[in-house]
């Protein structure tokens, strides 16, 4: 039997971002609670525990109607999967590190309080050195999704143990432009209340031939009234490191969810000045369920920079980390609020 | 309950356009009767009169296989709607002025006889001054669709009164490139045979900081054998005005429809010469229904320019309004014929 | 009745290509067995033997998630079709020559052993002279698909005779960029075991105003254990000709298929040197059916060049036919292997 399913999300909200003394911008945004997207999903049972699957997933921007490049940017895979032996999957896929990191984050790395708020080639010294400071690199570097991958996933039924091993072909391209020669994987264990996991991706065609490593570890525990997560994600390239530390909580209320997060970016570099460029994000949010598929949400967050750190919430006035620029943002604060409607279909 | 529906149109025809002494071009065209498109539509009933909805609509060009930028150019919205209180809708959406204008036009603004034939930043002084004379501005200026909108729609059941209020965030972008800081709305009444309506959109980030206004009023009446429409649409930017006046008729024959239209563009500007640049479109068409979804059609039209006016039917040899250009078109005539097949699915 | 069907393919594999002394590249590739794509297909019965149809077909690259330009690159058509009188189809469609050529090829022109391996504006003198040596021309020239077409197809039920007549509007564009003023057609007969056919497309807006012709003839016969195909495809532009000669075999084993192919490119040109630039492709493959929809496959192939011929299997190190270039490939060999998973849905 084969089934073809068309599904997706449209999530649109309004956002206010104030970047210190650079002023503020009001905008409409897409995907602050759940990424707006269109998904085609296919599964065919081949008998004897074997099945084939296809997954196509395309980000869309509900505010403007735009799509990303590549069109099927979130995932484009074909796979063979066996109940007992696991799954082989080929195509464009998620970075194993991202899968663990977004699982730890009650904001699943989205919106103004997401745990990827420091994932910026412009502000993270390690990302910028490894992949260059272009808009492409900020969008396409392999800390989110990876093209040309082959991946093996452990089967379910290993007592809660799950994970994957991934390799990808660089094909002579630039990792900043999305063509990464990588290997990596994820290993995690999920019990009734506890989840613990580690993940790593090493990119071998980062700039200047040095390896870039992206490492995540973390754990979450579901207490009676709150699920608490702690974790770290470190990007390392030569002497430059950006270490993201997350402490977060999700309080399910039945009719809605409360979310709290604290993410700290600790940078280390060749000089004391570079090592002082740290930042802290605090965020809170409430999601009100109108149904299983439809929700209203509101988020608030603040990024506080130290030293010359120039992180900011996306959607505000443009900032620079160059000390002589008119919009130099080193050491300043970015504060934000957003609210919207999300519908999964 | 949720339903996901995939629908759309493919409409392809052949067109002949003769632009005065510049000669003629034969081409294949898309969307002369109904815009070729792919649509994803979702509605979830949330109970108590409330429902959530998603609408994604992407123009496609059936003649070449191309799509527009942004991909979901026609609409990308999420909405909450209540039977009694109306609807809140966020995303990329239609200009309220366009909705009324296209409702008045038996050609729904499409093809060689459509009431948007004078919607050209190259030939309308008001549009060109407000948004610039680029291809992007011709496609993306907010007289058709608007990005980053929030819109409130009146509920049904108000005795035929319907309408909406819209605001959109400019986000610091250029209105000519599709990022418009607008407010506007539409108010109309529909009885058994009579419809009357008004609409306005004001764009606050037009060139040079001046406001651009787009105003429509109109009425239609369904006589026994013919539906007659009259209306006006005025684009105003500083001293420049283009006033489109429409008188049109639709004769439903059961097995088909006859359509007749007369649209006059009256321009006013800073000089007598600019004010003399007027033009008149006359058009006629026949649509033959093979089924509710499938039709054959044929249209004929002529644009006659006065003074230096250089309007032309789309699809002919390139024209210029610059008097010294070799393809200067001021005061000349553009005549056109087209015929095609349309299938809605 | 109307039916809307969403279907498609994701086919991803890994490929190794060694280009003589230029070295080798390992890559992940899409569509080596069947083109990865998303298809929307509609058919409405109109009664009395008449039906309307829509076909939208978009290549996707399963390895990277990318799509082609135009988005609906494979086909975008609307059609009216009658059981007895045949079909009229408008839009972007396949070249009649390609339809016959791919039917003769057990590899349906895909992957490293496909019969389009010599379809390169960079290496075929006739294609390069006619359409220019740009990446666009290599992708968009009208030997694969043609925009702005109108086509008539013979009905079924003519005792095995089938075929079509096609014209397309050039619309003043460049044939290398996909806008071709063409006429052409295909005529074939299929019996129980034998198929014979001829096809031609003439492009009237090739470079320098000369006509470009693309001609195919071929036959296939289904013996008890093997289907054998022979055929020729000739591209001709002025004094330059590239003649592809195909001899191929398909051995259906039930659980899988064996495929063998030999394609020879014989070039003729203004000089003896140009006429000596010939090449030969040999290829073999095995497709293992996991179901009707899902398959594993492995292909091997080799291109051997003579004289200054510089054909190569796609996916290897970049080659040049310029004798002074560091990556000059004249007379060298390209060898390749690929293996992957294909799922049709």
C-alpha cells in the first residue's frame, strides 16, 4: 500500500524588535512558532517489515509568499526502512546536531526566543571564520541542514536508544554555500521522563581547509508540572569557539503551554577581546491551543551583549560588529516581542 | 474536522498583438481567461462558529512552465474566522481595491481586454512616479497584492454588507519592490441584483515620501439578459492622476458568456501635455463553456492612445513613451486578438 | 467527473566519475533511474468521448532539494482530447524527438549510461554552434522540452499508429535560452513486439538565422528474453552534424532488469579535424524491483573520445574542449559508476 500526504503549516505573526539606540522595526514574520512549510510525504509498505519513503519539505514565508533556495530546503529524501534493521536515507536532510538541539529547546529554535538566536555567521566568530560572512552562509551553512547526505538511522525498539550516522559529499563546493563534506551522528536515549543525547557534525571543507565541529549534548526531564532541559552546543573552528548553553522549561497547561529559556553564548578566540564577546538571551512565551492544529502565541525576549558581541534578534534594524560602523552594536541590547497565529495541516 | 484541498487552473492561449507601425508578435500566453495557478486551501472547524484557514496560491505560466517571484505570489495567508464576528487574516493578500475592481470587470482584469490594461508603471504617470519604472515595480507594486498584511473581514449575514480593513508593514522596504506600508479597505453591499462598493488603499512608502492613493468605486446591476457594470479607479501621486473609467457588460447565454468592455484612462499631471496623455480600451469576448470547469474563449481588443500616451496591450513589440526612442508609441494604436483553453481543477 | 492526482518520484544515488588524468569526483545525484519530480495531473470527462486535462511536472533534485528554472520545467499543459479525433495540447511540452529517443533507450536518457550523454552544447559542435555554449543553452535548448507549443496528437485506436504534430512560437527570444520557433512531429507504429518510429524538430531561431534540425528514427523488438533497440538521432546545423547511433538491450528478469547500451557520436564538420571528434559510450545496468514503485539500481559506463572530442559523463571534474586549457579533455576517457534508490509515488 502507498499513501501520499500533503501537509504543512502557515504561521504568521507580528514582531517588534528594538536594537539598543539603533531604534526599532515593526514587521510581519513567518514561522515564529512553527516553520511555515509545504510537505509531501509518502510511505509504501514493501512487506516483511520493509518500507520505502519519500519526504519533501519546502519552507514558505507566510508574510510575503516567498520561498527559500533551494525550494525543498528543509528536506528532500528517499529512504528504505526496516522494522528491525533501521533506515537508510539519501538526500538533503537535517543536521543530527540540529535535531537534538531543537528537541531540547521549547521554542524548537524558532522565533525571537529560539535557541538558534546566536547562529549567525555575522556575530559568531567561529561560524563567520568557518563559513564566511555572506547571507548565503548564514542561511546554508551545515549547522541546520546538509545536502548530498547518506544517513543510517537505528531502528525503534532498542529500549529507547535512537540515533543516526551521517556522511555527505562535498562535491568540491563551498560549505558556506551549502555543499559540505561532513560526517556526524546522534545518539540518544529516551526513558519515560528522561531524555539524554549527544550529537556531532564535522565539516571537512570549511574555509582554509581546517575542520569545523558542531557538538551538542543535552538532557531533558519531565517533572509533574514542568519539562526542564539543559544542554550545550559548541561551534569550533581553529582557535574560535562559540559555546551555546541552554537552560529551558516548558509548562504544559492543557489549554496551552508556558515556555521559558535562557541561552548564553560564550565565545573564545585568539585574543582576550574576542573571548570577551559573550551574550545572553532570555525569553518567555505562551502558546494557546485553539485545537491540536491551531494556536495563538506570544513571545518576548532580550539579548544582552558583552564586550564587542553584536548578536541581535532577527527583524530589527541592521547591526554591525565593526567598531567603526555607524550601526556598531557591540555591547548593546536587543529586545523583542512577537505574537501570531499558527495552523498545521 | 480539517480538509486540505489542492486546486488550480491551467489556461493557455495564443495571442496576436499589433502595435501600430512597430509591427506585431504572435505568442502563446497563460491566464487570459483565468490565471493559471496552483492553490492549497485548508479549513479547520474549531467549534462554536470558529474556524481556522490557510490559503496558498501560486501563479504559474502554462505557456512556459515558469512561476513568479515570490512563489506564493497570489496569496499566502493564515486566518481565524468566526460566523458572527468576522475574520482576521495575516500574510500576503489581495489589495482591497483590486478585489472590487476585478469584480466589476467581466474580464476579471485578465487578458487583452482586462480592466488592468492601463496598470503599467511605464505608461501611467501616477504609477511610474510613485513606484519607479522597473519591471519589479510593474509586477509588485501594491495595486494588485500586498505583502505583510493584517486584515479584518466583516462576517457574512450583515444583510449583504461586506468588506475589510487592511494594514501592512513596510518593513523599511521599497513599495515598488513589493514592500508597502499601507492602510486601506473595502465596503460594499450586494442585493439580489445590485452591487455597489467603494475601496481605497493608501501606500505610505511611495517614492519621495509622498502618499500614493488607489481608489475604486463602482456598481453592477443584473438585468434580465445582461449584467452591466460601471466604475472608476483612480491612482493619485502628487500632481499625477490616472483615472480609469469602466463601462462593461456580461451577457450570460447559458452555454457561454458574451463580454463587452470600455475602459478609458484619463491622465492629469503637472503640464497640459501630461494631462493630454489619455487612452481608451475597447474589448469584446466570448467564453464557451464545455463544462463548469473547462472553457474555450476568444477575445479582441484595441487600445487607442491620445497625445503622448503609450499604453499597449501586453505581448506586442516593446514600446516606449520617450519621444526620441525608435519605438516611441505616443498616440498610436495597439490591437489584439487571443483565443485559448481554460481548465479549473 | 474530475480527478486531481499528486504523484512523482524521488530517486537519489551516489556516483563516481573519473575523467582521465583529471581525476575523479564522488557525488550524490538525483534521477539516475527516473527523474525526481512532483506531478499534478487532472482529467475531467466532458461526455461524448471528450475530456479535458492538465499536466504540471516539476523536476526536483533529491540530493540538494533544488528545483529547475522554469519551475514546471518538464511539462505544463492544458488539453482537450477526444477518443476518436485525438488531442490538442497547449503549453510547455516534450520535444517529439526526445519522446521517441527516450523510448528506444533502456536508460530512458537518464544517468551515466543514458542516450543523451552526448547532448552537450559544450562538446557537440552542432549543438554548440546552434545554441551557444552557455549553461542555459545546455539545459534549455529545444532538444528536450519546448515552451509555447501547440500540439496535435493522433487518437488511439489507429491500429498501433501514433504520433503528433507540434508548432511553437519563438516570441522573439533565443532558442538557446529556451524560446524556440519550432515545428516538428513524430510518427510511430507499435505492434505486439515491434515498434518503429521517426521524429523531427526544426528550430527556426537558432543562431545566425540558420535552421537547426533534430531527427530521430528507430525500432525496437521484444524477443522472448530480450528487448533490442536500434536508432539514430542526428543534430544538424549548417555544416555541423552530430549523429548519435544507439544499439541497446533490455533483459527483463521479473525481479529486475538488465540493461546494456552502446551509443556512438559521429561528428561531421567543416574540417577533417572537426569530423574526427567522435566518441563512444558503453553502459550496463541492473535495476532490482523491491515493488512496482520502489527499486535499487546500479549502472556502469565509459565514454571513449577520439580526436579532440571532449565528451564526459556528468558529475566528474570539469573538462574543456579547448586544446590549450589545463583541463583539456580531447581524446580521453570518462568512466563512471552509480547506484541508488528510486521511489515512484
